[in-house]
C-alpha cells in the first residue's frame, strides 16, 4: 500500500469506529436499562421496556456490518457502502417519522431529532471518509508486485 493511502484508511477506521462505539453504547444502554429510556419514547411499563430493549437489539444488528470496515476499509469498500446506505435509510426513516408526529409529542420530537442529528452527522463524516478512500484507491498506482483490483482472469 502506498503511503498516501494510509491517511484515508485511518480516517475511515476512526470515523466508522467512533460511530460504531457510540451506536453500540446506545444499544447496550437500551438493552440493559430500558426503563431509563422508555419515557423519551412516550412508553411505559413492561411494554415500553420491551420496545426499548428491542430497539437496542436492532441497533446491535445494524452495527454488525461495522467491524470488518473498521478492520480494513480498503478491502471491505462494498460493505462500507452498505454501512452508508444503512445510515442513509436511518436518517430518511427517522426524518419521516419525526415529520409525521402530530403536535403535543414533545418528548418524541426531541428524541427523534437527537437520532436524526446523530445519524446525519455519522452519515456525513463516514461519507467523507468513504470519498477520501475511494479517491485514493482510484488514483493509486500499484507498487511493484502489488495487485489492485480484481484478480486477472484467464487469457485466451
């Protein structure tokens, strides 16, 4: 790997890693202490705790794609693109839910806005990292003996 691609790889690792740590931290809090978060979703009791715990589990599922990207964003660029698509779906879906809330649901609106802003920031930062990595890889000239791209096929 040429030296000029090291920075974009580390920018991608740090950016995706930071979003991953924050997401998993939130997920674990929802899973283990749902009673603390149920009121911000206007939920209560056993049903509220079960729903918040379920959201935490969904967050964990969503983040299963992050570790390979953190490990090697260059090799796992397609998965990195999937992470960005997941993040974009989150921002669009959360925005739609937030916009559809009727008046009088201040706690839900505040919670929804926090999710939107966090996911939008993650999308922008990870998108920049993906773009830097893509530009670097596109411009990269292989070192002697290094192969970039798909394996050469048979020649006829």
